[in-house]
C-alpha cells in the first residue's frame, strides 16, 4: 500500500511541478530568445509575423524539475528516472543544435538515434533492469532481448522526429501531446503499470503549460528543441511502462503524417529546403491546400483540400484525429497481457 501511495504522490506532484515550472519558464525564455533574434516565421498568418523560437527549453526545465521531484518522493525509481531525463535531455540537445545551427535531414535522425542509446547503456549497470527486452502486444509477449536494444533507440528516433514533423499550425504539437500522454496515463492505470505514471504525468504537465502559450495565436514556438524532446519523452515513458504498442497506436496520426510527407518527397529532406509549401494562406487568413503537384502531401494539405480552413479548424482536425487514434489505443488495452 505504501508503494502505491508513494507512486500516487509522485504522479500528482510530478504533474504539478512540471506544469508550474514550464508555465513560469515559457514566457521568460520566449522574451529572452526574442531579444536575441531567435525567432521563427509564422507562415500561416498574413504578414508572416516572427515568433520567439526554441521555447521548448521550458519543457525541458519542467521535465527536469519533475524528475527531481520523482527521485525525492520515490527514491527506488533511481535508474528509471535517471535514464528518462538523460534520454530526454540528450534528444533535447539535438534540438537545440538544430534550432541554432540547422542540421541536415539525415543527420537529425542519426543524432536522435545516438541519443536513444543512452537508456541502452544505462541498462547495463542498472539493478533492477530498466527494461527486460520484451514487447507486450495483443494476446501475448514477444521476447527480443538483443533486438530490443536496437529497436529502443530506433523507436526514440522515430517518435521524436515524427512529432517534429507534426507541428504545422499553432498548438498542434502541444495539444496532441496532451491527448497522447493522457491516454498513456490511463493505460498505465488500467494495465497495472502505474509505476510509469510519474513520467507520463510530467509530460502531460509540461505539455498543458506550454499549450497555453503555443495555442492560436501562438506567443512562442517549441522549436525542434521542444518537438524532438517531447516525442522522445513519450516514447521512453512508454518503454518504462511497457506500453510501447499502445503508444504506437496512440501516435498513428503523427506517424501517418510523417509517412505521407516522406513518400511524397521521395525521402528525407530538410523542411527548410522544400521550395513548395503544402498549403498557402489566403488574404483572409484561411489556409487552403496547394494545387502544385510538387508540394509535399501532409495531413494539413489533406484537411484543406476540399475547402479553406482557419488555423484553429486545422488544429482541431489534428486533435480529433489524434483522439481517434488514442481511442483505438485504449480499446487495445484488454488485449495486452498484464
């Protein structure tokens, strides 16, 4: 019972500390970056205003503080917590370099893969082990001890980069992360894997706080710092809770968006080098799909193919589709062995 109470306290305070730290840090980081010219162009608004970029640093702060809270309240989680925050910070560093210097389309996935090796290395000295090397899938478990060590960094790289590719309009990445992390939190409860809940709660907390500033009209952008690190956090929290299959289903919207984009472009291409944008902005601010066959195919382009949509409508379309994916993920819970 003490074990469960400790986890409940850790979960609640992890969410609260992550939320408050991100809420306080975001406007300060946004102002700091704006003064130093670290800004991004809001392409989907008339006039293309410049918005402070790399605001995802505040989410890294929130996740770091919540991790310290977890260690204090639940000391036996040392290896889980250490691997979680070091993985997220490692991927976050890749995002910082990309935001400041720009990384090639092939270099970024490679570096996030390398960052994803952190938990593999930490699992060697960890006792008890952070992960045992098997996947919980519908109707059974798959034991892949050696292969899992390769699939783990691949999963972290895929999750972080698909989240990075699915932030087309104000609030989509943060809002989708709220829906996905809430789904994983419910899944950790329903599958008796509540020991992963403090980490998932920390993701939910920082995403909620950041959404307040990133929703339409955005006052700050997460940058690759935010999108990559939050994607990695979701992936690795699901590993801690053995919720990989559920997380995969929950992120189907982000995965499909990435697949459509990559297939239409013929491979990995840095978005800064794409000459034709998938959508264009009308004089009244509505977004409409590009008719140029060279433009990449994205979910945003699909949403606006039949009629022009406001930026809010596009964001809500992503939230609805993500919610549908998450409902499918929750439906699979009774099929996953406990």
